[in-house]
C-alpha cells in the first residue's frame, strides 16, 4: 500500500479535529449577543421575540466534522426564530435586525449576504475567520430560510430543512472515517485549485463536493489498513463520471453536474454555478479530470517517491513526497566504483 504515512501526516496537518479556544470563544460571545440583543431589535420594530424562542445550532462542516485548515476559517451557525412570514414577508428587514443585533463590536465586520448574515473577524487588517448566520423562520410547522441581500430586488422566504440536512449528512459520514478523510482531501484539492478565484459561484460549493463524495465513495482497505490513495482515486473518478458533457466540433462547450438536496427545497446544489457561466462547469470538470489522471498515475507507478509527486500535484505542497529509495543494485554499484 503506497503513501500510508504521507496521507496520515497530511490529514493530521489539514484537518481541524477540535474547536479551538479562539473559535469557541467567538461563537459563545456571538450567541450571547444574538440572544441578548436580537429580541430588543425585533421589539423596536414591533415584533415580539423572546430570548427563549431563539434556537441556535451548528450546520455545515463543523456539524459533521469535515472542516479543514484554511487561511480564513469558515463556520455556519443557524439562527431560527418563530415568525409569521405572511405578515413579515420581507426577509431582508429581519436579516437587517439580526445584523444590527451583532454589529456593535469593533473587531467584527457585519454584512448581509444573499443566504445569511456574515460576521467577519480581522487581525492586523487581515480576515482570519468569518461566521455565517443563516436566518430561519418557523411558520405553520415549516421552516423558511431568509434569502436576499439588503437592497436586492430579489428576495424570498425559501422553504428549508437545515436539521434534516444535518441529520442526512451525519448519517452518511459518521462512523465512516475513510469517507470523512476523503471528503477533507477533496475540499483541500478544491481550496488549492480555486485559491485565486473571486467570481460569484465560480467555486464548487462545499456541500456539493461533500454530497458527490458521499455518492461516489469507494472504500479501499488492504491487509495493512485503509488505502486512502486508492479510495481517493476511485471516488474522484466516479465524481468525474457524473458530468454530462456537450461537445461542438470536438470542443467541450458544456460540462454539467447535478446533485439535488435530499430535503426541502430539493433544489440542485450546483444550480447557481451552472446559471452563472458554462465555463465554470468546464473548469470544474477539467480540473477534476487532471486530478483523476494524476491519482491514477500515482496508483499505477511503482515508486513511492514518484507516486508522492503525482499526489502533490492534486493536494498541494503540504503533501510530503517520500525520499527516493536506494535500490540494492545501486548501492552495490556505488560500493564497487567508490574510491577509498
């Protein structure tokens, strides 16, 4: 089995095993601010909200333990309240009240994004963490996500099931540590290859990659233990094969990937990426194809050193290449021809 130690060391380096004290403190302080201040902001606008009515819970990668180290730490914390969305039909306003509830600390920068309220933290002028606060309303036994930027012409209360989504992914990932590792490797690949991307919806969404990895996962275990190289290679190959390709005159003009949410609103996770530009899907497919080829070469080559070089092309510079093995024949040759 190739590169067992290198994959273990790489995994230990990229993943966040436990919540850091810094992050825990920021989360706790932010939660207290929401619970203490959000009811007052709502009341100031004629909406009754009790502190005990506010439900705050993790969602996303922290919930199902697939977070990785990154230049900017990203965390999703859901805020759910009871609200008559027929009476208060403009979610932008309610998001504005949530923004105002937490926008009173100099160390934070708070802005309203399309799916959430974003709280960013800076140190020496550099952003080091942001916490996204998706806001949900409970109304008539249904849950709705507040969508829309502050001054956007398009906005809505979109039906959602954040806890159902959490449960679905936890059920798929928990107790399958090789799958969890493969998801983290794929997220690291995505972060490395899209490091300089700045355009909206250009980057494949994390939840989309997570679901594709779950759908396409192939376990690989040998007598020596888990073979992460082969598992990653087979999983990413299956992901690549999920694309629907369109060629015109021999040129790839479209590469579509589709994965629907398993809970309400049952939408295509990659819809915004596809709607934004056909080129985004092509780039995603081409980069995935390159990764698959490099991983196949890593699996097929005999030398661990050479295999490591191929994997490094996929996972980035943090993946350490093992040294070249000195063969017995080369050692013999050196002994025969050495001087003194």
